[in-house]
């Protein structure tokens, strides 16, 4: 219900505060609450309930007409049209398609970034395992080969990981104007963005919790092999090496926990930027 109240505040943000507008706002909130309770009682998921209510209760232009306001008196004034964009009161307007495209790009960029960071964290596993294998009695003759292979794995993981990080940065570069230019989310795009934000809140919480858990349990292999193992390779090489994939996976989950919610929040906060 808090999301609906925030949406209602957004609807009235461009309408002068008058007794008439306050009364209309209160009546509309009451209608939304009744509809919300009705749909929730029917068993509909909350994110679908919110999307339905937002789509059914009009928009700012309809409110302005109902309140008898003229086009010239509104705070939102059309200044200039371009083939693919509009500027309103000096702001570039982000359409629904652009908003969804931005969310998709940021989401995929965050995944690529997470993979790059994971590979960089994983890199030390090569030298650790290579050194451990070389210390095993019947493999000691090949210790130089294992050491060289481990170093090769280190550099390969770092090189590929840095490549992914650079690709991630390039995917986000096209949207730098959101930080540098005054922008605003189109009113009709807000329901879609709000729905995306709500539907991914549980995923965000789960990914964040999983990432923290993986980082915490990363020390378990060292402890486990240190207690029960009688082979030096497990205690000195395999156990410590397993720390890195677990930590890397944890960091990947943490970075990707906000892969969808973060761009949604950025879009919804555009109206608050000077």
C-alpha cells in the first residue's frame, strides 16, 4: 500500500496544492485503498494488485482536466519534440520502452561485472593448487609443470575477468546521460517501473542473503580438511583454494542482488534530482 501512496504523491506533484486538489487526492486514495483490499482478498499477488490499481486510476492529465486546470497552468510544459525524445521543462523524458531498455542493460551489465569480479577473485586458486599438486610425492617430478600451469590459470582468470569488467562498463556508458543531464521518467512509464521494482524485491533479499552466507561459509573447507584430513594436499592446498570460489560466488550474488531494483530506483528518483 505504501507504493500506491507514493504513486499518488507523484500524480499530484505537478498539481498546485488547493482545497480542491487535496479533496480529490483524499478521495482517490480512499478508492485505491478499497480496490487494494478487494484485490488482495481475492488472492491476487501484491505486485499484480499494485500494477492493476496504478493502471486503472488514470493519470496526471486526467486529474488536471477533472480539476479544471488549463494546459498552460500546469507545471509540466512541453517545450520541444525530437524524433525519439521529448524535453519537458528542460528535462529529457524517459519513455516506457527506454526505461525497460535501461533496466535490461543495467541488469545484464551487473551480471557481466559480477562474472568479471568472480574470475578475478578465483585467480589465486591456480597457483595454490599447482603448488599443492607439485608437493605430492608421486607428482613431485612434475612440480614445475604444475607451478607454471597454476600461474597460467592466474593470468588467464585475471585477463578474462578484467575483460568482462570493461565490457560491463561499456554497456553502462550509453546511459551516462541519466547522471549528467536533467531527466524525468514519463508518467505512463512509472507503473511498469514500479511493478519491476516490487516483483524483484524478494529476489534482491534472497541473493543478498545467499551472497553473505557464501562469504561466511568460505572458511568451512579449511576447517573441515584441517580436522579430518591426513593428506597435506587437502589441508594446505585444496582447503585454502576452495575459499576463493566460495567468496567469488558470494560477491557475485551480492553484486547481482540489486541488478534490477537499482536501475528501477534510479529511474523513480529522477524527479527528485535538481
